[in-house]
């Protein structure tokens, strides 16, 4: 299942990498693409292992706001 999150306060490549690495080590996340230009994360998840809200919580815990699109 694909989930898209707007991350308006992402501002540099280091921020994008931080989010990408955290999601990459999360069980239930099949893939993630973080776009600095679009200020967006596109995340493929296994809904049997993780929820959309859990992904949002991970992004927020890293210090960013996130809104499911």
C-alpha cells in the first residue's frame, strides 16, 4: 500500500536522509522515497505489519511535521 506524506519543514538533504534511514529500518516499510524538492515522502508499507499513523508518528518523532495526503 502506498502512503504519501507532506513534510513541509524538511529543508535539506540531511533531513531527507534522516527520514529515509529511519523508515528504511522500520519493519513493515517496503520502500520509501523522500523528495526534498516536493517536501514529500512516498512510502510503500505492508498494512498487515504497520499502519499509516505509525509512519506519521515516526516522522514526527524525528522532529518534522507530517500530514497524510
